[in-house]
């Protein structure tokens, strides 16, 4: 009997679901992505670095809530050392940061987030 492996959704897919849900649930509250990830040519990467791109910046920002969101896959997604350092810095200067292991986990954390913090 053949074993069927269940495919784990990509971080991109999980983040897209989360953003769509957030925008439906909180209309008028800006959420935007930080396009740091992905594969780029060396020249493009160098140009972005000169323009201010910083490794480890979380994937999403909700300015009105002073909240950053780092998205990961439901399985196997790991916060890198650069991300840990940036998260610690952001928290030290008064921001909140959540790490969502997939859409549902991120959604749960947003539903529990105290907007008045």
C-alpha cells in the first residue's frame, strides 16, 4: 500500500491567507508586507542592502497596532538568528512581535492581541 504524504503549505500561501483574513476582519487597519525574502540576483541584493534592507525584519507590519508579524510554515519553519536579533530589538524599543506558525496560529494570536498595548 502506497503512503500518501500530505503537502505542507508554503510560507507564502499561509501569509497570503492570513493577510486576506486580516483585511476582511479589520477593514481600515493597514497591514503591509516587508518584501525582504526571496531569491534575488547578487546585484539586486546589493542594491536593496544599500537602500536599507535589513536581514531578519518580520514579514508584516500593522502600524496602528505597533505590531510586527513573522510568518513561518506550520511545520519546519524556524526563526533565524537574524530574525531573533531583530525581534529582540523591536521589542526593546516598544513594538510587539508575534511569530505565526501558519495562518491559523497567526490568526489565533491576532484574536488574542490587546490592541491597546
